[in-house]
């Protein structure tokens, strides 16, 4: 009989939460955390997920409920969640980080100001959450966890829309979707991915290390291809 998709989904969330906790407490290094997160998203059985945390104590308890665990950026049914809210930032600075409840639709207007929205520990509703942005001569930074799917449809006029976020390896209906719409005029919108507990400096160093590793891998592949051609000759 096919394995329960609900049990698989819940275990995936639990494993991701456990891996994030281990990174925050220095049990796992950044590279190992990323490797295990990618494997967790690609896992198709509970057994595969169990292997990812088998060496991390305490061992996760078996799944006994179909309720979604309240882990980072997990879809959570919250009757107090607002359907729509407006946020105005005029010549000022506003941050939303830590554990905060995101409305289903957020209308964000930034005029000569700076705004940071950190979704790594945010409570998101099931399905699609829409952030409609209007940035005029201001700056908006969106920080995403690695497993949050995002759809960006933001235009720019004499401004900048920079996307440097990781895309989840495959679509998962159990995960919420963040949709960004709107426009940037004479301003900046930056969308980045950071691991749990990671600072901007940590993320920058990790990205440089990943680019360096990628170049080395490409050089090795190129060298191997040349050796193969020479042997054929």
C-alpha cells in the first residue's frame, strides 16, 4: 500500500525543523545543512527522511498526527489571521522578523524608506500569500528560507529587482507559496535566501564559497573531457 502522503509531508517538516535546530546549535555546518535540506526535499519515503536525522539525537518521535507542525514557513491554519493588511513606510525604517503572522494579502508601500521582511520564522497561510509592493525611491529586502516557494512578478522603472534566492527542487502542495507583485520606481527590491540563524555576512561568504566550488567542479569536468578527447585521438 502506498505510503501516506500526509505522514510523509509531516515528517518532512519535522526533519527540516530538526536540521535547522542542529545548525542553530552548531551541530551541523552550513554545507552539511544544505546537503541534508536538499535530500529532505527530494525524499519520497519516510525511511529516506529518517536516515537524514538518524545520527542526530534526540531521535524524532514517530508521526502520530496529521496536523502540520508549526515550523519555519509552514502553512498554518490561524483563525485570527487577517485576510488583508496595509503597511506604509514613509521616510522611515520597518522590519518584520522572527515569529510574525503574515496576512493572506499584504499591501506594502515604501516611499523614501527601508523595509525588511524576513520569512524564515513567519507564519504563512496554506496556499498562496500575496505581497503587493510599491516601492518609490526606497529599498525593500525580502529574506526567504530555502524551502519556501516564491513567484515574482514585479516590474521596475529606473530601479532594481534582484533575485538571489534558492528555488525548491520540486513543487510541493504542502508548502505555502509566496507571490510578489507590484512595481519598483527609482528604488531597489532584493530577494535573497538565508539559512536559519544566518546573517547577511554569513550568506555572502557561503555564496562565494558555493560559486568557487562550482567553478572548480566545472574545471574538473572540462579537464576530464579534454583527457578523454586526447585518449580517443
